C-alpha cells in the first residue's frame, strides 16, 4: 500500500445514514468546520500549478465553469434541530476567476500562493473555492486552485479538477441543492443519539476485559505529563517550501533502495524533523481511510529511528498499515477507548475542540498523493512544469501543536513535487522562513542521494 488517501466520498458517512439522504457532515468535516470558525486551525487545500508559457484567463474559463457546476460548489447548512448534524448544500456562491496582472518572480510564486490561500472562504454561504492566475517574470504562469478543507480534501480536490479538465459532465452532482427537511433532521438527531449511546456503552463494557481500552480512557482522563508548550511571541504563519525531484531519478532511487515512494517521502520527513528539533526517534503518521463502513479517517502510525534507511521505513509502514487496518494500532481523530467518533458531534463545538484540540498530531504527517494524472501536464496546449498540492493554515496562530513537519508528495509533469510545511517557530529557538526550509529540504534529500530543487 504505497499511496493513501485522507478520506473518500464513498465511505465518509456513518453507517446509520441513508445514502439517499442529505449529505451530512462527517466527524472529520466538523473538525475542519470548527477550525473555520475559530476553534482550531482553519485549513485550505490548494494546488499550485506552474507553466512554462503564459496562461490567459480564457484558458481557464472551461475549468472555472465546470468546477462551478461540480460537487466542489457546496456550502454548510446548520440545522435548527438540536443534535442534528450539519449538511452540505450545493448552492454556494461562486467566486469569479481572479487575475493578478503584475508578474511575480519565480522564487515568489509560493508566497503569492500563500496569499491566495489566505483570501478567505465562507463555508456557510460561499465562495468556498477560487481559481487565480498570475504571470511569472520568466515568461511562464502560475495558477492556484484553492478551496476550504471543509468541502473536500487533497485527493478530492485533485479528483474534481481532474474530471473538469477531462471535460466530464458535472451533472452527476450528489450534494442536494436544498437543506434537509425538518423531519429528516429530527430522525438524524435521534439516530445519532442511539448510535453514540450504544457505542459508549460498548466502549465502557470493553474496559472490563480489554486493558488497552481501559488504559486509553484513563490516559485521556489525566492531564498530559508533557504538555505541548505554547510558543513564545506573537502568532506567526506557518512556512511552506516546494521542491522538485526528477521523476526518473526518484524511481531509480526507490528501486535501488528496495523501498516504496511513500517510504522515501517518510524518511525525508523524519530527517527534516531531526534537522528542526534534534536527533532521536520521530513519530510519523500517514492518513488512511478506515476499512469499515464508517470510513472514519485513520492514522497509520510508526516511529522512524535515526539509522533507518528507506527499506526499513517501508517495512515499518507496511506493519503500520496492517495494524491500523486491523484496529491494533493507529488512531482515528475521535475520542479514545473505541468510543464512537460521532460523540464529538453531540458534545458541541467548544467541548469537542477541547477533547480533540490537535487531531492527528504527530511530529511528522506524510500525505502521499501518487500520480496526479496526465491531465495536469498541460492546459490548452500550454506545457505545465509541475503541480504542488498542499494543505495551508492561512492564519497566524499561537495554538500549540505536536506537528513539526507536514510533507505532501505528488507526481506530475515528469517530476515528484514535495511540499514541506513547518511552523514559523518550530522550537529550540528556531525561526523558519521559506528559503531556509527549502535549503533544509534540499540538504536532507542530498544526504539520501536525491537531488531536490526548491521552487
């Protein structure tokens, strides 16, 4: 299992929901919704598309029109019925195509993309996504496709854009165009209560016979022995850097090391964590969709030691996937002890955020996207030179988090593009900027035998 997804639209809804009913927000959707409203981090998904030639607004007109008619154009409707889950409704306001006429220097493309991610999305009304284009001083162009993480995740954004670029008919939109009826909300609230109560009772019963469940619940009830220290100084934005590795060179390296593409990316992420916070084992998490009908987001977790090469990382990842899939290790983003994740949807936004303040937080988070598809290699006959896909927390924050490095990887236009993300102040008195992060990324890649070129 080399490429994993964060979640899939076919498996994300709890089992007790009729799929013909309104598109209710999942537990994960609610986490991102709370972040969009100030309880946690606001997260934006973004593709940054580079071209060797000028891209005119007309070249993007069809893509904009098809995305406007796609499942991406949906907002969140909050029910008046207590405990009924929020729903997606396909009538969000659509932002016009944004054209920034002033050319940007090649080394400033990522900074411009950061600004587009911070443009602001209104998930309750819209717009929830944007396409922007800007010329680059080297004669090329940069295009960003950005959306709130509430409406989709990385693979979802790529999938919608891929279908639009392929000219697929967007008429098969699954999201309802009107909010659910009052009766449906009442039924949803009742079923949610039944599901959660039964799940909580089962979890508590398991504490009698399962010491692991008992330990998880007891640990959750105690304050952490080593709480994450709040950063000193005013809030700062996180730092992003993008690097390209020749895909053929990457493939040869993967084959020679007896590893997988994801294992190599994981080894690089662990190396970068050690560059930031010093030597020692690194906790790594890779998002994967749960194997049961709920589709709960799971985290395959492992620990990468200083001496681990890519092949050892591959072995550890295979064991982590198997353990997470079998429920033996790995974790979802919900309450501990096997309690139903939907418990968070009954507790209210303030308590739910307090219970899970840093969902999925590990020292390194690796999100491998695999091959993005040939449709991203050109647009209207204009050759693309790469696509970076990433999640962005666009607002300055002083909220403590365990995550030191996030790494996204994807293949397009003959390149493996790595997007690196660290806090602006990752610890040990270190202040990070985009240039320094890019150089650190290139250095750790070189030590592994790879040539990575920062954007």
